[in-house]
C-alpha cells in the first residue's frame, strides 16, 4: 500500500505544472475606448457653450440675487450620471441668505421645458440631500434635486424655488 507522501507527489506535480502554465500565459489588457478627436472637440464646444451661457445668465441677473438674497448663484449642473441636479450658491450676506438654508423651507426645481417639479430626495439614514445650517459669508452651499427619468437635459433651463426665493432661467451645465 502506497504511503500518503508517495500518492500526493503526482498531484503536487500536476498543480505545479498548472501554476507554471498560468504564470507564463500573457494576459492582454482590454482596450480602453478613446473618443475620437472630433467627438472630444464637440464635447468641449458644448461644455464651453454651456459655461458661456451660465456666465451670460449671471451677468444679467447676479446683481439682483446679491442685493436681495445675499447670494451669488454658481449654477445648476447634472451629477450622478444625470440622475440628479446640483444647485450651488455662495453666500455673501448671511442674514439675507438665511431663508435659503432654512430646514422648514421645501425647495424644488422646475424644468422650464416640461413643467416638471423636482424635489430634494430624502435618504433614510442621511436625511435630505441639502444643507440647512446657519450660513457663513464666502462659503458655498449646495442642494441636490432628483432628476427622475432624466427629465432635465444638459443645456435645459430650470427655475429653483426655495420658499419666497425664486431663480428662473438657470441654464443646466
């Protein structure tokens, strides 16, 4: 009867052979898709056009929001693979901006093309995806709005409403 050591030798040899074959086999990395130069140029042109439109919007309306609400609106942009919209603003005057961060004010965003009203989602463990705190000068704040079914497209226009605050015609970046 063979001993345990002699019976296991062929098995060990087979495992060594398989390990050696696996180590010698070259694995080619999967090709990474690269956008064609024309596609990159088109994307850059679109991004530049949207940024230009936001600068134009801010140039015509920012004085009102600074004077009345004490904020500078940074913009609205699509995030989370276009399933959410981020509204971002910078506080200049904390006293005037306080209503925007009031936890009792229910913000919503209106898509100007479809009229759809989008709310700030509330997560079970996190709460609403917005900030509500005492505002500080020269600090940026944000709130996220759900974009169910991707209703609001890049380049669309929205109105942000928070209590009595209303910012119409903001272009979506």
